[in-house]
C-alpha cells in the first residue's frame, strides 16, 4: 500500500510506528510506491541544494554582480537596472538548475518505473520498511545495496569484493524523524556483515544535513568529496562520500 495518504497525525504516537514497523525484501509490486518516496526525497534535497549553489556560492554571486553592473552601466538607469539584471539572472539560473535536477531525478529513477524487475535485479539487496495501520500495511521507506563499479567516484581504492555501495535510503516525508531511517540503516549494516563485506560506502549531497548526521551516528566517516558540473561549471563541493569499516 502507498504511504501517500498516511500522515503523522494518523499514526499519533512514536511507539505505534516502531511497534509495527518491519523490514522485508522488496517485491515488484512495491516499486511504484518506492519510486514515489525516492523521488520526493531527491526533490526535497535538490530544493535546498539550489539555494546553496546559487545564493551561497560566492564565486557565482560575484560573477552575477559583475554582469549586472556591466549591464546597468551599459544600459543606464543605475541601481534600478542593476537590481533588474541581478534578479533576472538569478531566475534564469534557478530555471537551469530546476531542469538540470529534474533530469537527474528522472535519469536516476526511470528504471524503477519502466523496468522494475530489472531494477530490482540490479541491486545486491533491496528492502522496504512498512508499518501496519488499521489492518493495512503501508510502505514508508527503502534502502538497498549495489555493487561498486569501476566507474564509481566512490573510494576508487576499494574493490567490489570487499566494498558495497549503500543507496536509495529514503523515508516518506510525512513520517520522518520517527527512527525509521535508523532502523533501515541498522538492518542494512547487519546484512552487509552477514554477506562478509568489509566496507560500506555511500555518497550524498552536502546539503543532506539530517542524512549526514545519521551516517556519522552509525560510524561513517567522510572520505572525500567532488564537485558536480552545474550552472555553467561553477559549483561548490556538493557530493560527499562516506565509508564505514565493518571489521576491525
């Protein structure tokens, strides 16, 4: 069942969620709901990232100010033209960023819609979290593992025989901050140990503050980060990589 109609107020107590929550392997019929949760999670992160990339990126802001100054000087009208040029450039960059992130979301999740079984099979393991409410089970989160490939920017010094990539950790927006992410991550790490992997690695946006806190709580350490080409190639270190050693 979908979690879209299920709100925090309907599941009024934290204990209600934790007592009924269970984690199981994904089924093909779960994919539409899981995709909706993952897409909603990505979109919420991207909205925060847009502000970081445009409004808090001082290199980009400097370029916008210079262009706005040149335009206002050339066309006249002083401060009024400067403000108009500045606002127009911000709007254009937001539009470019919106389409860029929308395309990225579509690219990362289209297989979940078009080829659900093939997508499931591409993961080493893929689980969903669900809760029971009034006799029905609702999917409220997901998490999975995939193989570390040669094309990964993640910790290139590791190989697929010892390392596994954590991905698709997402929780329904209406039911976050109830410990669901903790339960999913704890389950996934225990499964990685059972599968005899030595490292779990992942990547996330630098603006995913809640997720980063969760990873650090479970002992993940930041390894490195890299810039992503966005908005005319001017970007901050937006993508962070983390790793956790499973064996001492």
